[in-house]
C-alpha cells in the first residue's frame, strides 16, 4: 500500500511537476506536467497529467482532481485508482487552454467523472 | 486597487513560480521561487519568496502564507501588505530545507508573524 510520509508534509511544486503517475498495479501511466491552483482559495484544483506519448499539436491534458492522487514513497510518484483505459475516456483539456484556465463550465464534468474514484470538489 | 481576474480563477504553478512580488506602493521587492503544498489536503501552504539579491550559500527563503498574497493584474504579480523592512525581520528558511520541508515545528512562528497581515492557517 502507498504511504504518505508524515515527516515531510509539504512538497514544493517544482518537485510535484515531472513526477510519475502509476496505476494500482504500480505501472507507470503518465506524468504530472503541472498543477492548477485556485487563486482565491489557494487550493490545488488539479494535477495536469500527460500520458500516451509526447505532447504536440492538438495533444490533450488530463486534469485529475488532486484528491484522486495518493503519494507513494515506494514508487516515488503518485498512484491513481483508475486504469489507463478509463483515463483515456475522461474529460480532457487542450494544452493551449491551460494558462489562465477557467473551469467553471467544465469542473462538474471532471469531478463527476472522477467522483467514483474519490474526488472531492475543491471549490 | 489590485483586482482578481474572475475569468481565470485557476493558475498553473509554473506561472506562479518566477512571479514578481510587490509592496503596496507597487515597488518590486522580490519574486516567488516556488510554492509549498500540503500533500494531504492539497492546499498551498506558502509562497516561497526570495528577495534582496541572488540566492547563494546560506541564503534564506521567506515563506509567505498564501493568504497574504493578492494577485494584481495591473502589476502582473502579487502584492503583499508588508514592507521590505518587516519582511527582513520575518522567520526564514534555509534553501537546503525546502525540499521535503516539515513545518510542524515552525508553522506557528510563520503564521503568528503574518497574522497581522491577514494570514489564515492552511492546516
């Protein structure tokens, strides 16, 4: 089982970015490109996952609710309780939309999809 | 007065990092080197401010509670309601301590110091 290091409860964003993401079988399925923060509340709204190849024109990001990720010391990365196949079916985001992203129209879609995997609304 | 863009309520961590920090007279006093995230709750605990020269051996970071920062579109950066002189007197952190930082012993110091400037505990 993944465990959370209680000695180090804080982590710098630069260390989160680039971290590997694994499924529950500890197979690497992608990596975290960035995290999206709610300016007003200071809560991490999403970890922005890339997977299935290099990012290019028309490539999509997969925003994952932070509450779906569990840090695993064993893997030195994050575990998600979802398969790559189901991730591929999840709502996506264009790379070009990420900077200054407004999710008020789409957050219900993201959080409904991941609700079955433990996502709790950040707002 | 600084305003928050309601169109863009989410901001990627990579855009926060490197942002300029200003005092209330809109004078640049430093920049954000990184943000420290509480792994368990997904809340931004601190913006890590550098100021007064380049980071080198023995240089100190200034962790600022996120709730003390206000995003300013006019300045394309963050405003803090504190002078450079009072920042210099605030609790500091060694650069070497940042990665995997445990603030359970020190967070009361930081949040008490910045309490007068509107800091609200993240925990």
